[in-house]
């Protein structure tokens, strides 16, 4: 048998331990992951001790990251350039954006257990490895650049305090003893980074203790700053030296400015914007550039989330700690802006970023605060970057590239990740100026914030029952506002950097997609697709079906895919964007089995679909017989308006099966996780006996007899399903067939739209004939078959005009927009053999062909009045001679010059008398003997129209 695909290569196979003979139940992945053994392994894998509380692990790192540079070094810069009105507006906009993101972070973090990686962990587990990996890299780089930003800010403060003047002469009694310049600043930054590295290498606990001490210092300094605005009297402040004016022309920059104390005139002078040149970079400031610098004071909201792997209870600590820190910093920033605008003139704010030191009750205290907070922020970003890199490496998204970053010390500190992060921060320090990288850092953070909002939005829109965070103060509106706000600000800050960042993220996304990492995280895309598919399936109304939009929706019955690869790939071509279902019947009774034997086999079938690169669904069923199983699948396959309308079966014959899956590594289920305990399932190997037949349990080594096989065909037609029988498709190799055609037109598809089992009726305008034409045309529309030529063979008897018949059929094809070459084939000799068998050779019946050709005009083109006669099994079927069938078979073979890639033949209905099923099947076998890949097709529904 050639294809026995559907039913005949079927072999009863359950998961049986070959040595013990005991049935092994197949457990789904969810059951395995919930097993005690899996839980123990997972606990051992994540055995790192988590000790940090909400205050130490979230509030302090977030506060210190958000204060750092802005509160001590850039608050005057923001007010001096933008004025109080725009400064407050900037803070409102910035905090509105981060507040939307904070709500999303709180929602995701309270929806389940968090692990190391913070925002990366949230995004990757919600949006999948592609988005998670690409944005994880962006977030890692953002933390690296942010760490460098804070270190450069600290160096700037050190040089401003202790750096030598430009003339290189230090005033008597002055502390300005440090050499200044690019290379000296780089040296100072490298030393500070080394100090941060030492703290981070020790671990999260020493970092938390150091952060708490720094937090106390910063709070003390802030208290003295607020006191100083009231306690310090007005004074004149000496400004730092500015770059000289080119050519010595124009007004020289001022050298002194005033601290006026609280005065109305000072406030009025600082209300409006007055953008000027930044004296540290020499570039003209604007709203976008100032906002970029200021926004860095808001990017620390993820500092607590980054420590998620070190927190006692991340789901509890992250929402409360982050919201507390955001509210506190917002109040401090606005109070400081108001006090600065009321007490410092514009020149002081624009020309001296360290003025808070000069107006403090004790000058060194502010310096200590600047150093402490900036150092803490740098450490926070460095340790955060290392945790993100460690999480990326542990997820194996980039293969072996990041494998060294998985290494940890005895207390769980990822020291290799810390070293790699330190190295990258050192590279960024070569930029040398704080404001130079501020825009890049801001855009990276905005992109990550938008991704967090997108992850929360996707979870909300997917309406997944398991998305039920305990934090409920968010809606999809807040997520959309956060995304829009982040996107607008990205392009407002720097459109070039924003576009480049997005392009870089997309490149990373494509790279990770190409690497195809496997994960068991769950994909939000699947939930969203389910949500949309369900909605559109409900809108797909079967009552609105129209013949103009008909397409084949195929259920292909496959017993063992090892011998059916050729047929599976061919049907994938012929489906024309329609539904394609691979059906399989497992013989058995669920009452006698401990579990469903089909559950563990779906992965094998889906792996087969992936391997063959076909677009198909898989539907498996358990039944006491193949016939009942096919009935089940015809009844239940599909949903709504997407149900199979065509059943394809392999032919019932005795051809020796051939294994075409040897290159699939035995088609074993590819386990996605080495911890997966499910027993692998193999497609059963083909067992061929000495006489060339496959071993089985039924007649002649088959699991079903010819009577049941024909009954399956009859059942499908009763259900108004089109039926196709595929023979010799074990000889079909799609790759070699397509590649063997050297030029256009080298491939041929032969169509015989005549019921060859009814020589007294040569009609080619009934429903079944037109269905053959439609399927052949559909195949010809597929890209790989587009250059194939359709050859349509018209059987005519003596006395009829060959040219007239050919012309009428050509007109029919023209009206149907089908391009094919028509060949008329005289078959008088074959028909004579038939009538001789009937004993009526001398009394020829009037040919029905003439009657059909009379009505071949457009009016009667799709009339079906004679279909029951034409496509039915003839009443004298038992008397069709083998000589006649062999003669017709030779006639078909004689027309094959050159031989076609596939043939389409007319399949008549099975006889009403079930006793004739065996004769019916034998006649089909003789008719198609040695024809090569052949489809016997019977259509029951109209599929063609000439209407527009």
C-alpha cells in the first residue's frame, strides 16, 4: 500500500515500558512543574538567601538613586535655565510618566513571585524571551551608562572643590590641590569606580549597609540645606572660571553672583525660562536637553526592583518601597526648586552648579552629601546592572556568550557579572562629560519604562484569569498614558538617539528570535492571540458563507507520519490559506487505561509540524475503531466557521511503506527544559513483515479491512464533506519535484474530470468535475507550483466533434478564469470493452455526452440535476470488467508525456449496497495502478462561480 496514511499505516502504540510492560502515564508540563521533585530542584537552583527588607532593599536604593546628581548638582541648573514655571512643569511631566510606570511595576510585581533581574524579569516573563532579552540588554546598558553618569558627576564635584585653577597656582591656604584636565578626571573616575567595584564584589548585604549610612548622611545634608535658606544671610558668591570668549570679543562672563535670601524680585526674575550656554560643555541649552538632565533624577525608580533577587518578599516590598520613594523625592524636588528660585539670582544658578555648598551653614557638609549620594547611586546602578546581566545569562537567551556571567560566589553574589559591568562602565567613562551621556541614559530608561507599561497593558488586555495582582490601582488607561508619555519624551529629548535606540532594540529582538531560545515562561502573545482569535471566530458566521470565497479546509488522516511526509507536504500546498488539520486515531478504550495516552503525544506531532514547516493544526482522538475515530474528528474538528470541508485519506493497498522521517532524529519530543520529567514519545517505527506488509492487528496485517475503509468514505460524503483518496504519495518528494523543473512549464498537473467508472456518462460539468478543476487551479496558484502547467483531458467517443468539444471546454475554462491546456482523448476502444462485458456491444446506448454538451452554455453551467446519476457508483459495477479498467489505466498512462507531478481523477460515490464495497475498492485500485502520485477526488458542494 502506498500511502495508508490515514488509516492503514496505523499502528497501535502506547507508552509502555518495554522491560516491565507497565503503562507509563503521560503528564503535561504543568503537572511536572508542580511535582515535589521539580520544586526541590527549583529551590536548590535558587538557594540564594534573600535578606533585604522593604526599607533597606527598596526605599533606600530608590531614594539615593533619584537624589544623587540632580538634587545637589543640577537643581539650580534646571531652575536657572527653565525658570520656576517650566521646572515645576518638567517635574510634573517626568513624575507623571514614571508614576504610570510605577503603577505598572506594582501590578506586575504583585502578580506572582519575582526573581533576580527586576524590570527585565517582569518584561521577559510577560512579553516572552525576544522582547525580554532585547529590552533586558537595553536596561543593562542604561544602568551601565547611568553608573558612569553618576561617577562623572562626582568627579565634577571633586574637581570643582579641590581642582587647581586653570593657571595651575593654588591660592594660599586653599584646598585646590588636585590637577585638573580630561585625563586627570578620567583617573579620578576610575578610582571611584574601583571603590564601587569592591563594595559590589562583597555582596548585596554590605551594599545595603553602606547605603543606609549614606542615606543618613544625605538626609542630614538635606536638612541643613533647607535650614540654610533661612539661616544664611545674603552674600556674594565667586563663580567658577568659564571658558574665554573666542577672539576676546563680546562681553566676558561674570565672575560673581548673589545669594539674595528670600526676595520677591529674585522670585520674579526666576519665573520664566532663560536658556543659555552650559558652561561645562559649551552647548546651548533647550527644554529637551534640560529635561534630559533633569529626568535622570527620576530614573532611579527601578533601583529597588533591580534588587528583587535579594529581597525577602519582592511582591510586598517593591510596590510599597517604590511608591514611598517617588512621593518623597517629588516633594523634595519641588520644595528645593521653589526655595532656590526665591533666594538665588539667575546668574548664580546658570554659572555655578555647586552653589548649594557655598550657601550652606557648613560648606563641607554639602560636599559630603554630594559625594555620598552620587557614590551610592553609582553603586546602585552598578549592582543593578550586574543583577540584570546575571539574569540574562541564567536564561540562556544568547547561547554560550554570557555563560561566564552565571558564576556566583559562595553567598550567591554574581561576581563575574559585576566584573563585566564594571568593565563596561569604565569604557563609558571615556566620554568625560556628564551632560554628554545624559540624553542616551534617559532614552534607554524611557524605552524600558515604556516596555514595562506595554507588558502590563498586554497582561490586562489578554484578560488571562491568572493575572490578578493584589495591587489594583491601575487600568489599561494608565499603561497607555505611560507608553505614550515615554515615546513622546524620547523623541523630544533627541529624535536621533531615540530612533537609534529603537533600531538597536529591534536588531537584538531579531537576533534572539533567530537564536530561538526555548522557555517555559509563557508567552503573552499567545494569550493576546487567543483573545483576538476567539473574538473573530465568533464574528465568522457560517450563514454568510459564499461560493466566491470558498477555500479548501482539509482534515488529513495520518496513521504514522513516517510514511506520510510526501502527502502531508503536498496537502499543505493545496490548502490555499485554509484550515489544515492533521488527524490521528488511537485505538483504545479510556475505561481500561490509567490515563489519556494522547496527552504526551501532542508535542511529537507539533514537532513534526515545525520540522516539515507546514501550517497545520493537530487533532488526536481515542476510539474503539478507526471509522468511529474519523467520525469523531469530522464532527469536532475546527471551531465556528473554521471546520474541515474536505477529508483526505491514504489509499488502501499493499504497497510497502517507506520511512521518510529518519532525518528527524526519530521524531522524539524535544524537551524544552532538562528538568522536564515527561517520558519522551517516539512515532512508532514502521514494522514490515517478510512479505512486505506492515505488521498490525487486523486483516492482512492492517488495522482495518476494505469494508471499513469504504465505510469511512461513505460516512464523510453523508456528512457533506468532500473526499480525496491519495495514492502513491510515498513516491512524492516536494523538494526534488520542484527543483527538478529546470524551467518554466516543466511541471505538469493532469486533470481527468470524467467519471471513468461510468463510460456511459462523459460529463465534465457536474459538481464533482468542477471541484477537481478548482483544486487543480488552487494548486497552480501556490508559489512553488505557479509555473506548473495544467493539462485537462477530455474523453470523447466516435462521432462527436473533437474540436467542438475542446472549444466548449475551453470556453468553460475561460469563464472560470482557469488557465489550462485541453486535450481530447478518444476512448472508443475502452468503452467498447465495457459494453462487451454487458453483452450489449451491438446495441450502443445513446451517449449522454451529447445531451450534456447541448447544455454546456452559460445558463446551464452549474446545473446539478444529473449529478446523482453522474457521480454515483454504477448499478452494474460488479460487471465492470478488469479488461476495461486496465484499458482505461493504460489510456491514462499513454497521455503522460512528459509524466505529470500529480494526477487528479474523478472519485465516484461508494455503492449504496455495502456488499459491493470490496468490488468498488478493487476497481479504484485497478484504475490507478502505477499512475504515480494520484488524488481521487469527490466534491459534494459547489465551489466555482462566474459571478463577480
